[in-house]
C-alpha cells in the first residue's frame, strides 16, 4: 500500500499543535475546554476540503462525516477517535522532534532540564531500533493519545478518496471530545452516527487489538469529622483526616494498582482533599470480572459500615458511581466477527495482532453498551499521559493501513 509517510507525519504534527487537554473538574460544559472546539472546527473544515460528505459539528464538539460507498453495499463500518489529551501531564505548547533511525540508546529529550527517555525505565522502545520516532522536548506530553488515531482515520479516508479503484462500503467517522474525562460517550449520538459497528482507533503500541476492558467505578468517599479547638479536643474531636488514613489502610494490600497486572482488579485512592471537619477521597474500583467487580464495591460499603460503627452512624458516606463495563460481555454475544475482521486486516497490513485485556477503558466500552459494538485498535504510541510519550512513525502508518483494510471489507459483515 503506497502511503505518503511524510504527509501523515505532517498531519499529526498539525493536530498536536492544538492544545486540547480536557478538564475533569469542568463537567458542566461540553467540551470541557475551548481548545477542543478549536480543533473540532479545524477538522470539520479539513474533512469538507478532502471531499467527505455529511460533515457535521454539533454544539458539544462532536465531529462526524461520511465516505459514501463506491460499489460495495452492505454493513456500515465506523471509525472513532478522540480529540482531547490527558490532563495528567502538561499539554502545550508541544515542541516535538523526530529521532531519525533510532540507535537503541537513551534519548535526551531536554539537555537543559536533564530529561532523558531512558531505555532502563522504558525498555519497550528498543523494539523500534532503526525506526524514526517522534518525541517531545520532555516538558509536555506528545498527544498521540489520541491524535495519532485521528491522523490514521483522516489519512485513511484521504487515501480511499484518491484511490477510487479500491472498493468499499459506506464508512462513518467521528471525532469526540472529553474521552480522558470519561464523558465522551455520554452525548455521542449513536443513532445519528448510524453505523452497524465501529472501532475506536485509540490503542497503544503496534498490533494492539482490544475487546476486553475493566468494569469501572469511581466512587467518592466522604468522611465527616468534628472540629474542636486543639486545646480542648480530648474526647471531642473526630479527625476526618485520621479516619481517611484508616480507610486507606483497610484496603486490601495486594489489590492496588502497583501490585496488580493482567486481569487482576484493584482499589485505588487517587485524590484526597479536606480538613478535620470533612475529608473527601476519590477512588477507582476496577475488575474485568463482573462478579468480582460487584464484590469490590460491596467491600467498600462494608468498610464504611465498620467505621460508622466505630465512630458513629453517618461518619463515612460512600457515593457510588459506575463509569463503564467490560465490552467483552457485548462483543462475545454475536459480534466476534468484527474482531476477526480486525485480525485479518492487521495481518493484511503486515501486523501481528496482540490481543490483551485493557487495564483501563475506551469510548468503545460505553458505546458497545449503547448498541454500537466497538473494539479498540492500536495507534502505535507509547507512554501515554506522560512527558516520555513517543510514537514510532512506521507504527502510525500501519494503523492507517489497518483502517483502510477494515474499510475495504467491513461491508461484508452481516
């Protein structure tokens, strides 16, 4: 397949020049940050100029477009990527550079600040020795999550528009805001998208094919204390911070992110704020197995009951919040043919599929439960949400080739 690597790279560099970090705290506005809408308008204009049809941008920042069938009639396949980048690391301005013909040694990202992408810390990069790799100057993330996915989809559509001899069915594409906050699928109009199935192009390294993810809950734990002047506190003060410390100690020691891998679930307190009077803990509860997931949530309530018995009813309050569920429950119920399609497409592109459960989630998880079966496919990037994020350029090209191969055969799925 004759793809223009330089053009693909230039498109990616254009997209990452937009600062589109989402804001988890700003849950009253869609999109949560203005930069996302700026990129959305840019994408709408670009898709129109390329010649796609039914190009739309709604008030919430969702971009959709159609590549009409050119001789093959059947199922409508969709491709989806998100425009926002993670708030976990600085988001811009991004100063990127290409490391040509990577030599397998440490990469100095920023000499002045002594920021080094170390092969000791990130040995996976050695797989890409001899390739061109795009990195940052170490002060920001790169944005391959998920602008590499956006690049792969747009570049694939451009290829198909310019190669009309390649037959394909109707294709729908969408670019969404606020994936990193978990809110992207909430206002995604599945009916308007009107695809029979889709793929999120939002995975990591070369070959990733994912259709199993965590069941996820993000409960909030509120601890109510009682503040009394420290000089007269004996027998009267109830220190919410101290109880928060006990809460953390009651969580199973071996069931935390730093102790788990594969299909092992975990509990994770990722943020704590407050004072003696009141303390709030933000948590993640994760497990691939639905029954174990439900037991984990019950365990938190048992912890709250124990502390309420110790300190008084109402001291600890658990506010449950389910976020997404394991898409495998949907995919294996009559939709494994779309997984097989992705496998064949990757092999046709010269890529070996790597099928592992996601220790996280994608838009595809929630979309699958909304009636749009939606596995996840690699973009090529690595070290997402980090200043050490990098993207082997040949992997990005292979992601684009995979999208093209799926597009050419998706109509055959019945």
